[in-house]
C-alpha cells in the first residue's frame, strides 16, 4: 500500500510541474505525468490482484501493459526533450 501512496505523490508533483511550465517544456512534463499515471494504474491492478483476488502466481498479468506504457512514455518524453532542446 505504501507504493500506491508514493505513486500518488509522484503523479501529483509531475502534474504540478506540468501546470507551471509553458511551451515545449510543458509537453515534456505532461508526457512524464502520463507515464507516472500509467505506472500508478499498474500498481493498482497488482494491489487488486494480490490483496483482493489473492492471485500471486500469474506470469503475465494486465498490469504489465501499464508498466510497459510507463517505460514507453518516459523514453518518448526524454527523446522529445533531447530532440527539441538541442542548442
């Protein structure tokens, strides 16, 4: 349950910073927020499966989609930042 609290804190900070920025850097923070939100959803799915359904032994579960979406969005955000902020 503590991971859900940490995810909420991380998502709220990222959303706060995305609202403070303007222009191209705002899109970077929004993409990071989407990634953190997908990770949070993945943790909710895992918590549901383990605490309510008591399913500990699945090899591939629905939360894996959200964890992979997290990785893709963070990679996309940093590639976006590298490409559009070349000096």
